[in-house]
């Protein structure tokens, strides 16, 4: 089971390598039909139900479109953009492109990195600057500049940005002593 970051790269490669599959739904159906292990959602992987649905894969194609790595023509065909093709170059091109495309999308949604950094700095104990807390801080303390993005999309974009190395995501484990010995 892979992350959204990995699935985006695989989906983008499939679009580039199979130009005869044209529409968003055709791309999603083709990927689902291959039963790729990275698209499993259940451990087993023996059943058709163990893999992402066509609708879920279609949302990945939609995210690629939002990131401007693919475009949808007037007749509904999915075509890789120049930026999408560059992202598939060897090396760290994919991470770099996802990072810059995610920052650009956040900016277009009214959430530039400067606002995210300012929100992170305002968050104090006992809260931690995770995506839901940052989102709440952006909306509560900047009410006149409330963000134009759903929390679920913001969380997904923050994860993508962290996966691409565009922002640091620190994980910590908190321990407490139990009353039992």
C-alpha cells in the first residue's frame, strides 16, 4: 500500500506511457484493472475489492490536473503537460516538481507558505502544528483572510509537500506514566 505521493507518480507515468487511454475515467479504469500493488487498500490483494476504486483513482488524476501536471482537453482527453513530463525525468525531478506545484496550488487557493509559516509560529503548547491545527489557525486568526480550501484538501497538500521535501514534517511520540506499575 503506497502513499498518495507514490500513486501520483505511477498515475502520471501511466498517462505518459499509454496515450491511447484518453479520458479521466478510462485512465482510472485502466490503472484499477492492472491491480498494481501500490494501489492496494487492503492487505490481501487477492480480490478486486482490495484495490482502489475507479472513483478514487480518478481523484488522483484530478489532483494531477490541479497540480498542472496534466491537462484535460475540451473533448475530455487527459494529456501530460510539459511540467508533468519534466517531473518524470530521472533523479529528484518528481519530488522537486511536486513540491513546486503544491506550493503553487496552495498559493492559488489563498494559502501561501508565508501564511503557513506564520500560523505554525502562532501555535503553542499543548497544540502541535499538524495540518488540522494549522488549518484552524489560518482560519481563526486570519478571519479576514480565511483560506479558500477544504481542510481535507489542505491536509492532503501538506502531506504531499512534506513527501516531496518542500516542508519538514516532524513526528513525535508522547509518553505518560500510567498509574499502574
